[in-house]
């Protein structure tokens, strides 16, 4: 496979347009954005820089397609057939999509193959198979009334997705929205648009009608804002930063009060008790839980809470794993941590490490840019100890390969520290005590609690946060709730 990857790594990528009403087109202004590869800093191609008029055209296309009923009123079995075909096409082109994505956003190829095209294909297949098993209801009423509860598509869905796993996270929103019968207008991140544009083309090949799936690329403050303000959008689904999430809520209020679902990241605690069944395994999983994809993972275990009696020993184990990880060329199958997505994100992550040291944290390893001679954006896995809960690095999401080791003395303190952030997305507990595990699952304010593992949950369970990690859920049958309306029919017999 490495030979195939090498053959594709230098493939020419043509200038990219917008996909509106089934056709690729430039932005009406003719403006474009350069796309630079995090692997070596070179210019890959350009994407169209959509303005407000382009966004409104895409939303109007989605509204017209929805009103035509070709997709929205199609039998669920027909939508199922088309989405299953789309899953097949994504799998057919999986290697091409994975390499294209890595060149665009820097994720290591071994992870990208599984987490991007193959995950996206599985997601489209999951919701394709689910949609013809969603039933309405008959309410328990008096005998002279028939009360029916219908589940119907809502209309036009705006999906705004981030750069870290664009295909995976994009599919989590696009697949249930399309399966439910909605039209979609997708806005990818400026630094990770290429694979989603290609998937939109595959959707047309699979039989999704023109106008049902549109893609607008461009700058968040312009293209994303126009999408959030559009009166033709009924539902908005977003994954990204809290600051942008707040703006989207504001834009929803200023426009048509569109339903807005937000997944806003986290500062997830990975809690290790002294009685963990296998400390070596826990240390290795903890390291990979923060350093894979260079820490650019929404559920990354960026706070490592360790019982004080083993804190020094455990931190040393994490350091050993971190220093043994291969960081480098993301298109090398043996690479374990790839590039930072952009130079700005690299500088942000380095800044967090520097400020943590100035606040009194001890740098055990990393904290510096590496492989600068490649022209790419790489950072060494970074472990900080002597971190306390009030430090910036313990409170704010870095979204880079930086982990803060925080000691605790007992279960109650672990819970207090774990819950002492504005976030509540994911968490983990390592313990051999079953009762403690159950207590911690209930006590931790997070949408996901892992026990004696970190990550790895599949489509059968929801992903969503509490507190300022957002609202609504991706994955599982519950994701459909965002994209279906309930309509009551009260029939006097």
C-alpha cells in the first residue's frame, strides 16, 4: 500500500469550485483562497471563496430541491438505496480520498484511512439502513379520535465542519440529514475542503438529486456567517470552537431562529487511579489518546489526572511512550503522529506550552517545533507536570499535542478537578474498583465516560457534550432527532 500512497502524494489537484445545484462553479466574485499543505508548506491548489450571494444561491437550490419532493418525499427505501451506493463509492475511492485529505490537513495516513473515508462510508451505510426503520406513532386517545405523530424532514440543513476529521465529522451530520430527506448546504473548513468536495461529487454519481447536497467553501467570517444568517436554512449543525459557536447562536437569533446544534470541543480529563488494572497499558493509551493526529481531536485526553501516589511514575511512562512515537511524514504508514493543520495552529500550541512553563509547570518532554527543515508544521509530543487546575493549560482547549499532568489525592478531589472547566465532552476513568467506576460515570459531567480505555466508541452510541461543549448529538439513532420534525395529526372519527 505504501507504493500506492507514494504514487498519489504528488498528484496534481486542480482549482476547486463550489458545488451548487449539481454543478461546479466559481464564486461569483471570482475570488479564491490558496490551499497550503501542512506536510511541507507548499501550495496545493485553490478553493473558491464564496460570498453571501453564492451562499444564498446554494440555500435557494436546497430549498427548491426540498420543495420538489424528489428527495424529501421519496420513499425511505429509495434514499436508502442511493446512500448505500454513496458508501460503496467512498470505499471504492478510499485511498485516493485518504491521501488527498492527508495532503490537505496533515493527519497521519494510518489513522486517516480508518477515521476518514472508511468511517464516512460506514456512517452513510448506517443511516441508510436505519431510515426505513423509523416509524411514526399512534397516540393513546379516546375511541372517537385517531391521533398520529408523523416524523418529517425539516427542510434545509446547514452543516459547518472542522478541519481535523472533515470526512468523519462531515458524514456524522450529512448522512442523517440526507437520510431523513433534507437538503444540505455544507461549509467545510478553509484548510480542509478538498475531500468533502469530492464526496459531494460522489453523491451526485450515486443518485442524490441536484440541489439536495451543495458545498460552499470560503472564509468562516464571510461564508459561514452568510450561511448562519440565511433565512433559507432551517437547521444548523456545527463542530468547532466555542467562540464561533456563540456567533452562530447570535446569527440564528438575528435571522429566523433556526435550530442550532453545537459540538464545541473539550478539555477532557483522563483519570488514573493507583488501582488501575494495568498502568503500562493506561500510560500507552493515555499518550495515544492525546498525541495521535497531533492532539487535534475534540475528545483528546488533554488533562491527565493521576493519583498522587503514582503520579511521578505514571508521568514517566507517558513520557517514554511519547518520546518513542514516530512523528513525521503523514503519508508514511509507520508515522504515528502527523502534522499540525496550519502554521497558526502550530504557533498556538507552542504558545500554550511556553505560558505553562512561565506559570510554573515542568516540561518533561517536547514543547518545541520539530522537522522544520521539511517546511511542514510539526510539534513534538509535549508532557507538562506540576500543573494545577487554575493554570491556563488546564482550563483551555489547546487542540495540539500537549498534555497536562495533574495529581489528585482521592476520588472526591479527582471529581472536583475533572468537573472544574467550562467543558464537558469526554472523560475517562482507570480503576479496578467496579463500584468506583460506576460512581465516577455518574459524577463526571461529560457526554462520554470511558472506563479502562480511551476513545474507540462506534456509531451505535451518541457523541455530544454538556456545559459549554455544546448541545445535540452526533452518531447513533439519536442523531436523526436533529433533522426530523414531529407533526401531530388529530383526526376526529
